[in-house]
C-alpha cells in the first residue's frame, strides 16, 4: 500500500474476485488515473498540496486530492477505497497512483472523489483544507469518449473549484514485471547557481493518442550526469501488454516550488527496452521548442538504459497453491476498561441471544482465514488480566489455560475458550500489545522459508499503554513473515492505532523504519449495521481488514526472493488415468 506499489491483478476471477457482497464475478478490471486542473489555492505562501481519495460502499465511491476514491455502496454507506499520493505545490496535479476497480456492466457503481490540500501529517481529514468533490459512476467514465471523463469539482459555495479528469483503461492479463535502470549524460543546465536536479516521468500512450503517467523516478540532485536507481513496474502499467505501444519519457529539472523546468523528451517502446543495454537504447533528449528556434540545436543530453530484466509476478494464490500455510493467532483485550462482563454495558457481556463485539470480530475474520490453515488449530491469547492461580497480571496468557499448548480447535474452539476465560480471570490492565506481538514473532522467526505466514488479530477496547515497546516490536516483526490486524471495539479514541497502521507514514522505532507496512487497523463501530444485518456488516469488516494481507504477504516473499513451490498435479482418482480427446 505504500508509495509506488501498484495494485496487483489476479488472473483467477472465479476464485479471487468473487465478492460475497454482490455474488457476481466482475466482467473485467479497469485502472483509473486521476488528474485535476485549476484547483483552489488554499496556501498563502505556496500552491496547494493536493491529495485525492476514493471510498468504497455498496452504491458510492469517493476520491480526494490528497488522494482518495471510494467505490460500491451497501445500504447507501460510503467506504474508503483508496487514496493518491500527495503532490507538492501544484494546482494541476497528475497523480501517479492508480485505482484498480472491478467493473460490472450490470451494476451502477457509484463513485465519489474528494480532494484535500494537505496541511499536516494528521490522518484526520478535518485537519486539511477541503478543495472540492465530484460524483460519477464507473460506467460514466468507461462510457465517455476515449474513456476519459472531465467533471467540475463542487462543494464550496460561491467558489470555482476546478475540475477532475478521470481516465479508465481495461487491464490486460499480463503478469510480468519489468525492472530497469537509466542514466543520463550532459543534460542541459537549468539552475542559475548550480547544475540541474533531474528526474524522469514515464507515460504510456492511450488508444486515442493521449498519454497516461505511469512512473516517476527519484530526483538526483545537482548533476548533469545522473544515475537513477533501478525501479520495477508491472508491464501492464507500462504498456498494458502491447509491446509496441509508444512510451514517452520526459526529463525535468526539479524545483522546490513545483515549477519544474522541462529539459526534453524521448519515446521508446517495451519491445525496444527489452533489447537491454545496447546502442539501440541510447536516447537523445530533445526539447521541441529549442529545436524549432535554434538551427544548430542537436539535443539536451542523452539517456541510456543501463539494465533491463523481466520476471513473472507471482500472486498470493500461487503461493497458496504451492502449499504455504496461513497461521492465525488471536489476542483479546481483558483490561478493566471493558466493563464488568456480568453487566450488559460491558463489551465482554455474554448476551445469550447475540454475540458481543469481540466475538463478532473474531468470527468474521477467523472464518475466512481458517480456510488457509490445514489443521484448523489456532493459538488464542489474552492480555491485561489477573490470572489464576496467584492472580498475577499477564499480557500473554492462553485462553484455554494451557501454557504448553494454547491452540484451540477452529473458530468455535476459540470462542469457547474466550467464554471460559471470562469466568476465571479478573479484568485489570494496562493495555500492552508488545508481549503478544513478540509471541507471534518468535514463531514467525523460526519459519522464514515461505512455507508459513502468520496473521495476528488483536481485538482491543482502548488506548495502548506500551506504545514505544509496541512500535519496536512491530518494526522487528516487519522483517518476518507476519501481519497484524487490530480491531478497536467500543467508543474510545483510537488515534494511536492509526499511527501503528503505517498507510501514510511508515512506523519507526529508535531511528529504524519498518521494512514493510504490516498493520491494518479498523474501528468496529464503523461496521455496525443500523438495520441489524450483522451478517452483511461483518462480511464487510472481514473484507476490509483482510484486503491488505495478500499484498503484505507478497511484499515479504518478494523481498526475500522466495518463489512459490509448484502446485501439485491435478487429483486423479485411483485406477483412472487422464485421457486427452483428439
């Protein structure tokens, strides 16, 4: 989920793309690109820093210039689908981050796009300046000429908010990833007191002759002969599987105020790049305006391809088919702030007619994850309680009372152990996460060959007490094959949990930044269905908290160079042989 990690396209629509909330299989996947023009300038001394976002609900979606979009709406509720990166100091942003949506011809897929000017690092939208919003449907975008829709931004009375441009392209099934590196030589000098600070922007061509941004390199400071870092990009993002499609590359000199100076451009194609380092992949960087004005103009420097390689991108299902097991552990908050379990106001109250929030969250997530664990035996822990026989406070006790074997049989076994624990322990405190994170990390550290992956579900009601220790535990765990899901129940403020969920700012401890984003947090109250349809609301909760697991899983495997094992051969009944009809 971070910066330049693009959404992956799975090729098994019959399994991976089945949506239990709609019961239909998407006709295809489309990639949305977002740009804006003439945004309101909210900053006094500089241009706005736009961020766009999109949300997901049963009938509505949304996007914002701070980067967000929302799609599908169930019962007219709006759910966040994703957000763009932040682009500094511009009123005309072209966002690089894409949104990949399932496209259903037979459904009205409502979208809402919100745009914000970023004023701080806060995840609270009220802390940022609202720049406008627009509504449309996915079909409206796809059905526009060239699948390109431009709409005015609304929402600020008496103000012209500019416009948003939405482009859609159907994605091919190409799963190759290209890794390449470039350098440049003798680029034009653009800075008065120094050399240039060059970076490159890559665009793929569209069928209507326009171009869509697909990658930006980093800026290399104060040089006319930069060597950029190698980068990886899905081939579908570069050319959508059409190897002869034009790829345009623009070279700029970076300026702090966002008014980057154009140095020049060149064009190529995937087929040309695939030749690798050779005389064919040395490109003249040409500034068309200079070429028209100056008769003796040759070029503004050259760009050379240093290396090029492709490999097939492995999917989550490739590893599951190859035998990787998902190990599920649950940790439940037994602190006194939950209230006396014998009283109906308690979050741990055992209503004979309805599951409490802890049990509902556990059941919603666990019933999906259990399908990826062959033995269905799950460790279940509690924290923040005084436990028998001596009444000492523990932040890592087995719900079944067996320290040597904390495993429970299936989700029903966990629920039974949870109910029994409420009768034997005393709710106490404080709320410490680090012990249970480190507990699972010890097991994950012992199996780093790709055969197992660990998912810890923490269900809690309150503000964390050991933030520094937990951050350190998460930073260490990010190196291991594990992910952490946190579900916050009750009405407490969960600002600290948002910090642990490193979607915006990667978590760090003692100067070390987490290698991966492995935490996903959601507040349970956002999924309470006012109509009482708990089945639907819990399906939505499970979908949202589990959505990041495949990408987190892939990021670990890819970072360690672990490839999936070959899938076993198809099952053949004893005494039968497969026959091919000719």
